[in-house]
C-alpha cells in the first residue's frame, strides 16, 4: 500500500484548495446541457489539470492550485468562473450555480465515459443517475498525518453549522422538496457519505481505508465520500458538507471558516486541550436539522450537549474560530456569517424567486446571479 501518511506532511500548514462544481445550462431555458467534453477539449495543457469531469456531462468541476491564503484561493475561483463563462459563450451554455438543478431528470443525463465513473454508475444504478448535485469542497493542509486525523475528528462538531450557512438546494425534479439542502439527501443515497466515526489515530484510518479496498467496497480512496475526510491523494482535510454558492462572499466565508477551524483545532491539539470524540447521534441530528430547517432549529452542541438554536451554534463556531480568523487575516467573513443569519441562506433566495416567478424565473436566476467578482 502507498505510504499515505507521508502525503500528509506539509512544510506550509493551513494552505487551502477549493473545488467548485458548476451546472452547464442552456442559455435560454436553464436546463442542463452536456458540454463537459467540449469544455475539456478547448483547454490548454496547463488548464486541463484544473478542470475535471464529475459523474454527468452537464457538470464541470474546477480545482484551485494550493493557495497560501484564502484571498489567493478566491482569486483563482474568480478566474475559473470567468473562464467557464467565456467558454459558455463559445460553446452555447451558461454557468449556473445551485446545490441541485431544480428541474433536471436523471434519465435525461449522460454519464461520463470513464472506468472510474462507470464503476460508480454500475454500483449505484438509478441513484447514480439521480445524483444531479453540486458542492463546494474545501481542502486544508495540516503539518502531519496525526494532526489531520485530529482535525477530521474535531471538525465534525461544526459540520451542521457549515451546512446551515450554505444550504442552496430546496428543489429537485421540479418539486419543492421541503428541504433547504436536497443535495444532502440526494448524494446521501450513496454509501460512505455519512459523518465518519472517531479515528483513534492515522493508523486506524489507514486500516479502514485498506479494508474497504480489500473488500472491494471501493476501487480508489476517493470513493470514500464522508462529509469530512482525510484526503488520501492530496494529504489534506477536506470539508465536503456544503452546497455550492452563487455569492463569492459566501464562498469566501466557507473557505475561511474551514481554514480557521483547522487552525484553531491544531492550536488546541498542541495545547493538549482538544475534544475529538462526540455523540454521533447529536452530530447526525444537527446535520438533519441543517438540511431541513432554518436557524431557529434546536440542536445539542456535540461537545457539551447544551441545547441551543442553530443560530447560537453558528455563533459558537464564530467565537471558537475568531482568534484564528484574526491571525489568518480573514476576520472580515464574520460580517458575512451575520448577514446569512439575518437574511437566510441562498436556499431562501431560491424559494422567494420560485414563489414569484416559477421554475422559469428560478432557472434564469441561477444563471443571472452567478457572482464573477465584478467582471462583465
């Protein structure tokens, strides 16, 4: 087996990388169109490593280079959003952003023709074709493998608040699902998409990974899709819980919070003051409430079992990471958190637009409101 632990050794700690998944939409109707092959064919060799397929041809993923700061990562995101927009003008599509496409049907989607994705399709059948979902993934580097495991364990406490701040998928198959994050439910039909249990150490994680491979439950380490995971290819802690965001400010908020959570956790680990083992029932209950309800839902803090509203748990997250935000130069995102608590997540915007303009207006908004950072 590869020496996975070596991949987690980083000279530069708390660097970040971000993956964004975009809808490829018909410019007039907003319906999904299969353009991923055409996009990848237009890229030069240097660009090609920053773009990749997802499961269906009406979706494209970008991944930023390793970035020293959140600000640097956001510069890459602005560039890649603009690049996809410009390719759309040439290839007859527009970029759209949502956690799910609101009306697309699985039977209409074309799978990516590669062994890896065909394996997923063969494993999941109908549920793979139904997975018309779009997420943002935030990667954070820690000094070593044991620190990455500690961060994976301890950061589970904050997954529900991160999802509550980012819900952006109330519609699926032309229905109001009653959820704020239908993406969480759709992707949750896949195996190994849960909140992971507590790992004793890196060796414990490696044993789980190797056992999955031996059992042929997975073919590759990336077929473990937990809400947060040690990424065995990049050697990072990867936050996988959030819906895609149209707003760059809200994207920046999620990236900065992920970085600051890992930064604060490492400080607590160094000071021998880190709680890593939580009641899984409370973690799962809070995650469910983040998908379904707004910020007045009542949850139990997984650390001290104190019952509070989700808004109060979000505020507790901000209090926990604020020293790290200050040290990392990203304290500006606190204002964005406060804005989301006051105005609601992007799921609320979708519900409001649909109530006034129906699905046609909603699909137009999902394209029109994509934030490119002030570019035309």
